[in-house]
């Protein structure tokens, strides 16, 4: 779904549905933790405090869970969405947003139609049209400029592919293959029709992503549109977005509550502040003074503060502890001279100490170790151990494998990760096991724009291993294995897409295609789990853990709730400060 820390990484839609349901053990499941109550009214200012920086606000480029949640509630509407609600059951009921219903499907799941309501407007008062949607979605195909977003449109639409798996349609700027796109995506009045190359019976959930949202052609500046927010939602950006500072969102005067009944838009404004360390954010909200009384965050509390939160009744009442939909993982870079070597990849995986990683993040209340990319809560999860080593790793066994690789020990490697105080500790905890196995490790922490940095093709020669995080976009292995390991829609001249380690395997790609065609849901999910194990045995990924969040909010916040379907983050559709 999304990347994690992709928001902490970040998107994960449906995984959290299963996570929260399993955590509660039956009955109507809440999203975890306390929920602020009290009559809500319009007015006041809500403060969103985050570390950031936000990689993208361009709808077609957003693929961080926290950013998807914010954009989808504040300024970017989609054909369908998931509503706010006090229980996972309520939150997981797909509803129309820009569309009149949740879509009409035909041709065995290969054709989908959506009709727009017709009363949605942009911030300048012009109507949101079918052509705006068609144009917006087309931008995903401009892989040389519109990078970082989900590739479902490229993977699903009935548009021929080149020999390397890239689309024969090159997007709206070059216009190469425009007729192919026009055949796959068409407008008739306010009805948009999508023709898919294969059955996708949950495509109406796919279009909940901002990447399937509208974009006005006359407002498009290509890659320069990254932070030039133009809203069709309840709020619009006042002035400019400043990286590492943030921006202020005020009411969109042309937004209509009758067109958009589930976004209540209670606050008069939302001040988004980024560039604040997570520990500072949590401490400020715990202290609950000044404007911080009206603050929320998408930053989970660092391990050092979690004990303080749960031991203080007044703060605990303003905290929540929802399951996180994300899996943290490591990707050997197949362009690396070292990691091209299968024995080196195996040794790296065998010497990875998942227990130490989990401990650094706060122990069993914060995470559990895993070998699988598919979250343990999903039907596609398979319980496997690719190299028969304990979760603490086996450096001695790994060293024997590395010695048989033909490489000279110690083998120098650079491990690149998203730099955060807790991440620094977690990666340092892993370093010891790797070095005992015969690697000489350099940790390369990137503070700013992590995902867009590692996706850049120039970075492929700088790292041997990439850290990342991922959550399923909805409850299926189809939103984990294909978006991360199908090289065809990912790897291009513009970079790696979500296939950060440049994993390219024709047999895996073929099995992905075959799995999509399996009609039986249980059999299809089992096949995703089998592929997960197969890729792990190739050294294509080293999954680390499944995580939990701990959030705090100010005492002046009303209607606080975490939306498990939208990654477990704070629900902004009906939050209030009055």
C-alpha cells in the first residue's frame, strides 16, 4: 500500500483491517486505544506536527501512508474511499467519493465504470470533470517526471508493454502511445471507463489512491508540480509549502458539504508543521500547553517515551496504540557488485538479528520479528524461514556461506536507511551480526526525502542494501508482491519505482501474472505467500518486523480516532478542536 515511515516510512489500506480485528479477538473491533469524545463544532485551528519532510504532495506521486491519509482527507478527493468510523468494520465499508457509487464492473472484472456526481469543484470554482480524472491518472505513465507513486495504472490498464515491461504509453507530456491510453481510459460525459488487461475484482479499492485522482491539465507543471497543491477537497493550501517547515491549509470556499458528506471539515484551518523531531513532538503533546492542546501527529512515540505515556493516566487517556500495517525490510541491491553474488545475499540474510532490531524499537509491545513481506494478519501470509536460522540470526553459519562466495573478507557493504533517532539505534543493532559474519558495514542514513532519493537511478551505485517499509494497500498479497518485486512497472530510466533493490526475475514476473488469474481467493492468496518465500530464498528481501504505533493527541482535540484502513493514522475527516 504504501510505504511506511514511507510515513514513518508509508500506504497501507486494508492490512490494518485484519490486524485490528485479530488483535481484538472477535466482536466489533475498535481501532485501539482511547478515543476523544465530546460535541464537535466548526471553528479553531488543528495542528499537525510531524518530522517529515513530505516527499510529495503531487497526487500521482504520493505513496507514503501518512501522506496518503492527509491528502485524501484534506485536498485530494478520489472516486471511492473508506469512511471514518469508530470500528474497523465501519471504516472498511467502501463508499463513493467523487463517484455516485462504488463502480460498475463487467467483462469478468476487466471493465470498470464510474460516474461522477457532477457537483464537485476545484478551489477556483471550476467543476471537477471526467477529463480531469483521465488526465490526472495519465500522469502516472510519465515515468521520467512523475516518480514515486503507485504503479497500479501501469500494471493494470489494457495498454501494451515494451519488451522491458514498460508501458508503450509514455504519459501526457511526450504523448507517445496516446491513442493506446485513450482506448484504455475513456470519458463519456461524466462517466469514466477503465479497460484492464486482466480481471481485478477489487479495482474499486485501487482507485481510493490519490494517484487515481483528478489533476487539472492547465495547472500541470510536470515534476515542478510536486508541492503546488490545487485542491478539490475541503481545504486548500494558503501560500506556499515550505519543505522542513510546512504550510497552512484553509477552507476551500468552493467545496460543498452536500457533495462530500463524510468530510466534516470542522476546523477552520490546519497548520501542518514539519521538521520537528519525533521525540520533541510527543513531549510537547504530552505537556499539553498552548497550541499543542490542539495538536495531533502521525509520528509514533519513541520507545523511551512509551513507558511514560502508559504510566501517566492523564496522558494515557490521550494516547492510542493501534496495530501498524507495516513490515520493515531490507533489500539487497542487485546492481551492487557485492549483492549480485547469491552467497553474499544469503550470508547477509542469515546474519540479520531481527530480535535486536525489534528490541531497538521498543520490544514486543512495539513490534514482532518476521521473515515474510506479507503481514502476518493477511490471508496470504506464509510462515516460513528461508535459511533455517533463528530470528537472532546465525553469524557463524552466515560466515561459512560468505567464505564460499569467492569474495575477500571482510566484505565492505553500505546499508542505506531513513535516518531517525530510533532507526539509528535499530540499524546499529543489526550491524554487529553482519560484521560477525564477515561484512564491513557502513551505515548511510538519509534524513530528507528518503524514498525519492533511493529511487533515483544515480543512487543505485551508492548502496549495497536499502532499508524500506511497506504496508498492503488492501487485504491481499497482490498489494505486496507485485508492487515491490514485479520489475516491469517499476524499473525504468527514471529509477527503481518501489523495486528499490532492482530485483528483476522473469520467472517471478511470470508467476505474478499467473497468480492474478487464479479465480479462487484462498488459492490466489496462497500463491502470493509461496512467491514471498521464493523471493526470500533468492535473497531478494530480508523482512524484519511487523510494528505497532503509539500516538498522543492534545486535550483540546475532539472526535479523535485512528483509521485502521488508512494506515492506522489519525482520522482527519471528522476531527475537531471546538
